[in-house]
C-alpha cells in the first residue's frame, strides 16, 4: 500500500469521525453545556433577586424598627405627661384638702374662742356679783337681778 492511499484513507476516516462527532457527539455536549450555562445564569439571577429582596427586607425591618422606636418614645412621653397630670391633680387635691382642714381648724378655733369668751363673761359676771355682794355686804338675789347681769355680760 502506498503512503498516498494510506493518507487518503486516513483523511476519509478522519472526515467520517468529524461528521460522526458533529452529528452525534457534539450536539448532546453542546446541549449539556448550554443547559449548564442557563442554570448558572438562572442561579446568578436568583442570587441577585435574593440580594435585592434581602435589601428590601432589611429596609422594611429598619422602617418597622424606627416606627416602633418612635411609638415607644411617644408612649413614654404620653406616660410621663399622664404621670405629671396625675401628680398635679394629686397636688391640687391635697392643697384643697389642706385648705379645707385649715378652714375647719379656724372655724373650730373661732368657736372655741367664742365659747371661751362666753365662759369668761360668765365668770366675770359671777365675780362682779361676788364683788358687789362683798361691797354691799348683803346678799344679791340672782333671779331678781338677771337683767342687770345680762347687760353686764354684753358689755364685757
């Protein structure tokens, strides 16, 4: 066999191998590579979507935390205002109660003073009668001179 025929036969076998490979072997490999590339692209797109969703979720969480902090601050301020109002109300009630107690004590003191004055007047009238009795050295009839004693009480 000649070298030309061997080269020619090898070229034909190589062409058959190339045709067989392009017809039967290459399409499944290319299809597998394309599917793999598509899966990788879908995975990257899913990762990008997940990142954006995570960023959006983090933003919503931050907004909700800020809103919660704001509400908490507002509630604390409201509670403090209510506490101050309750304290002021209690002070007002205590002041009013104190004023009532002072007024009652003054009224009681005035009543006791009036009673003491009345008792003092009675005692002075009795002492005046005794003094007059001793001056006159005779007994004074209290029933007869009641009008005189009453006038003496009012003058004192």
